C-alpha cells in the first residue's frame, strides 16, 4: 500500500467532489422551489450567485491536481465540464456582482427548465466522478499501475 501524490490527488478530488455534489443538490432544489413558486427570484439569485465562483474554483482545483499528477484520463473526463463552465461564465448576463443568474430573467420558462436540467446533469456528473475518484484512489493506494 503506497500513499503517493496520486492517491492524495484522488482523496482531495473526492472531498471537493462531495462539496460539488452539495452545490448541485442545492442548485436542483433551488430551481424546483422557484418553479413551484415557493421562493421569489431575487432571493433565489441571492442564494445561488455566491455559490458559482466556489463551485468553479473547487472543480478547477481538483483538475489542476490531476494535471500536476499526470492523471490524464481523469483530466480528460473533466475538461468538457470545465470548458462549459468557462463558456457559461464568459457569456453571463451583465450584473453588478459575480454570478450567473439574473433575477429579471430567471423566471423565463425556457431558462428555468434549462437551469434545472443543467443542475441534474451536473449532479449525475459529480456523482459519477465521485465513484470514479474512489476507484482511482483505491487503484493508487494498491499500486496497480
């Protein structure tokens, strides 16, 4: 059993992925509340926008560790989502603060459905990633490469 940088990378990735799973669940619940008229759009945007930068930073940090550790498959799995995050943040609506969600347009049915679908897709991706990182950690600890 060898505790090396690769194992440490996967352990950190699993911890960050647990936070990303929490953010995704919160995202899905928040848009469900908005869709069912349980919360107003301004409060919803005020609760969702502060989570955007931490989510992106956690995701990019774990991928930076994969890059440094030479875990190319793990990095390749995450590159499409990283590219999506960059594109989405670059094309965000003009707002005074950081974030992606604008209270004036969030109630648009098309955008609401898109945001909700995005939350479910991210939830599935982060869940898959968590188990893949668990596998990678075990493989790195056993030293099977």
